[in-house]
C-alpha cells in the first residue's frame, strides 16, 4: 500500500517525519511518503462562531487530491488547526470509510493543549495513533469495541492515551486482507 502524507497549512516537519516512520512500521508491506506539495488551509472551512475548521470541508479537499493522485493508494492530510464535525465539539480526525482520503488535526493532540508542559514523545505517539486510526477507516474498518485497539473511538484525549497504536487481532486481520487485495490490483 502506498500512503502519501499531505500537509495542510504549516505543520511541524519533525512530527510529520516521525508519523511517516511509524506508519511505515505499522502497515504491512506499505510505503509512506511525504507529498512535496502543501495545501493551504481552506478559509471557507473556518466557522467563525465555533472558531474551528470543518473537518468535512477539509476532508473533501484531501479526497479531491487523492482522486487525482493515481500513484497513491491512500492520502493522509495533516493539519495543525482545530477541527469539528456537526454534533461534536471537536474531532481528532476524519476519513472516508472505505476510501482513499483521511485527515488528522494535531491541534488537540499536543499535551500543552490541556495544560501540561510540552512532551514531544507523547505528541508523536498521539499523532501516530490518530493517523493509524483514520487510515484504518479508509481500509473499511469501523470503530472497535476493544478500548486498547487503535480503532476504538476516542471521545477524549484520555481515551487516545489509553489505546495502543496497534490494531487488535480482529482488526489486524481485516487490515492485512484489505492491504493484500490492494497489492493485487493491476
């Protein structure tokens, strides 16, 4: 599986590189590359009342990019602005399920967002979990009931911290099956 990371706006390159390395280790027989192009943060996605960006609006931009990028199986958009979907106060990310496009926001994954001092390792760990989670959705995985599986729905940063960055056995089998099918396409 070929995964491309698409930066949306200004994003810390050190964190991006660490996520890229971790994705290469997490997905079997995958290659994860950084797309040289950076998309600007779409101003029309900004909701002035909420002071957040619409995840669905930005995901549609990632979808459009993924659709035209034939050499990649999946495109993961990464941005550093607060995002939301209707009926939720915030989200860490979003994805097509199944599909080619996924999105994560680094904003609320930073330890200093909730008050504690910065911690780069915790930040990278959280970011990797959310990247794996959203890419799992693109492979057709739904939310898992196992609170330690990376596919468990995180309604808070505490749930993100509790879960692992790996798939449970059940989800892992589905990922392997889907990824192997991707490898067989002409």
